[in-house]
C-alpha cells in the first residue's frame, strides 16, 4: 500500500512467535469471513479508486507473492529489491509499479474466486513458515530480517485489508491482538515508520488510512449511497494505477 507514515520509531522488540502465528491465522480468517458477507463487489473501499473486487484481486496477488518470496528466500525478487538499500520512497514506487502490473493482467474473475485463490496461497504460506522461521528472508541496510520477521508484515497486511473490507460493507473491524502488529510492523516493514498512540489506530493511520472512513472529511475513498446494493458479483479489472495513500501494500 504505499504506506504514508509520520512520527518516529519506537523501541523495536521482536514480536512473539506464537502471537504472530495466531495473528496471521486471525487475519486470513477475518478476510474469508468478511468476504462471505459481501453482497456487492462493486462497493467502494477505503483504498482510493478500489472497489471490493479490486481489493480481492490485490489480496490474491499479494498472497501469491508472499508465498513466492518465502519459497525463494533469501534470493527472492523482494530480497533483491531491498538489497539495493534504496530510500523508502524508491522502494514504495518500485513496489507500486509491480502491484499495478500484476493487477492489470489478472483475469476478470468474480470476487469469491479471488478470495479462494488468496486463501490457497495464504494457507500454503502458513504451512511453510514455522519450519523456516529463522531463515534469512532479506537484508536491508545491513540488517538481516528473517522469515519470521516477514510473517509480521503479512499479519499487518491481512488485518489492514480485513478492516478495508469491513468498512466497505458497513461494518467495523479491530484485530484481537493489535499490540503484536506494532512490533510486527517494525520488524516486517523496516523501511517505514509507525506513528505513536493506540496500537490499532497507529497502524491504520501509518498505513495512510483514515479510521473514520467513510466520513467525507477523512480518507481518499467515497462511499456510494446504499453500499450493499443487489446481491451481485461484479467482475472488473483492477485499475492500472496503484497510486493513492491507502490500501496498497508495499510487498
């Protein structure tokens, strides 16, 4: 998502392994459950210019990428990108271009099919990562980050998009253990700072989200009246542009 964040880093304490594993499963489960409640896949989301069908496509792409990065670690495309030791803004732009390219070539499939594909890749990732936990995932500015560290990034990703999906269908969402996402952010998203304050509110705001969305005074997305109109599965190609301040993961 390009994640726009202000504020400073806090003390970095590695997240507890068991809590990260539980949080990962919680986030993936929340996405599946919220997707099952979607009636209108053309509903707008907090992610600028994205409808729910686009968010589902993005989730499919990211889960597939995470699995690829894990299987290829420490020589993955992601590791090679971070090995450049580039500035955060450069990493964000490069990852945004990758996201856009992948979304643009996705087949125009229904939302539930995209969520099914997400679930398959996210589940395979969950099966593999415990035995690879201490393997080097990437090196960024001289610091080694492990598979376990990147699992924290996946946790943040799933919970943020669960919130996006919940808000799009007129509900709210808060992780069961938001505190673990703070340390997960620092170790899984080392190139971006995190704001201080309430754990979940900090993660939302640091990712570019407006916690009050769809308040017209907050956030880039604007809801339509009657967001859940007619039970339909809209099929739409995701926008080619991945610009915008919310919803585009940096992976």
